[in-house]
C-alpha cells in the first residue's frame, strides 16, 4: 500500500494542511488560525479538516502513518509543546503534539517552521538531495541546516538558528537580547524600524513612516534612495551571514525563503558583493544563493517528511 503523511504549517494568521506522498502534495486545505481565540478553539476547527484529509487519502488507497507540524516559536520537542511564540501568544505551553495525537490517532512530530522549510527544500525544492542552509526572511529571520540528509539541531537545540548569527558586533538590538544579529537587519520588522529611524533623523524619502516591505520594494524599484539603501543593508548582512554559514558547514547551497524573498532581486546584488568580499577560502561564486522553489508549501512538506522519518 502506498504511504502518505499529513503536514501542517501553523502560522500566526493561517494554518495550512496537506497530505503529502513520496512525490509531493496530494491534497491541501487551509483555514485561518485565529490565534486570539486560543488553542482549544483552533483544535476544534482543525481536527475535522485533518480527519477529512485522512478519509480522502484512505479512500484513495493510501496508508497514513503520521502528522508533522511546523510551528513558529521556541519548542519543547519531546512533548511537542510550544514554549513561547510571539505570533501565537495564547498557544504558550499548549501540548500541541499530544492533543493532535489524541484527536487523530497518529504519531505527531512538532518542529520549528524554518527547520521544516529547510528540509522541504532539501527533499522537494531548490536543493533536492543537496546539503543546504536556508534563511527565511519574514517578520523575523528563521534558519535551517540540512547536512547529510538530516536537520542539524544539535544538543543545544539551536542549530540552524541562522537569524541570530551576529553579523554586526555591537550593532542593532535584536529581539533575542543580543546586538547585531542578522534578524535585526534583514527582517520585515527590522526594515520597518530602520525606515522609521531614518525618517525621524531627517532623511528624505517618498515613503511615509510605518510603511512595510512591499512599499519599500516598490519605492526602491522607483529609484527612492533611502529604500534602496535599506535593501542594500539587508542584502549585505545576508551575504555576510551566508559566508559565515559556508565556512562553518561547507555547504554550497543557500536557499532564501520568506516574504522578503519575493523581492530577492533587490537584495541579491548586495548579498553577492558582500559574499565576494568576505568568503575568501574558496572562490565565492561556488556558493549558490537561490530563491526558494516551494515558498509557502515548504514548511508543511518538510513537516510531513519528518513524520515519515519517525
Ligand atoms: Zn538575535
């Protein structure tokens, strides 16, 4: 009997679900997370959708053996518990894995969404079968490392947290408490903060304070100098972080995902230039920086693959 696995991407706004076979996504569903209603209400809406996918899959002759959940936030992996997630505040300490296992009768594995993203790209996307590092540039900056076909999390549990590589010692304050992390330069949150600071400091721009990344990207394309500078800064810091990862791990492939990857052409020139400047042990062109191939599907596909491996 052919086998399939359920994958779920639990985000602050949307919950995406899919039934994933050896070749890719067979069926998909999505629903709003409505995080403010709390995890119990969310569970009551999500379980029937999971059951519907299972019924459909079994009707197709598939054996469904596990559920993988990609979740934002800091996780306790043993019990599949979200310890702390800024985008899902009411889910803190909710035993997500346990509850989903009880409701579906499946084995459940819960993993950080950026790690799932990296594994998805490794198995189905931009880096099929290749060792890779992945940066997800969104509200924050996530990361994942796949070496020898396995996610590298390490005994500290923080392996692949590439958003917290310190690219500018003594630099901008990061949400984690350190100064100069990549996340403090190359996330949507950081770009917005840098824009507001520059405008408050008297810089001219066609952008108003509080504008988001999409407006900045449009302004950069239209020739706005401040918007171009901000994109240049984000790209430069990303290139610096990519060089660090290459030296630490030896990967040849870096995959860029998340909302900011849609404007990758604005970041890439500065990222490449910084890579040329800072990666000197091998010809810098050997390190490929590419955009995600799966985009929003990557986390749920990686999560389903983790369920397969359990
Ligand atoms: Zn940090």
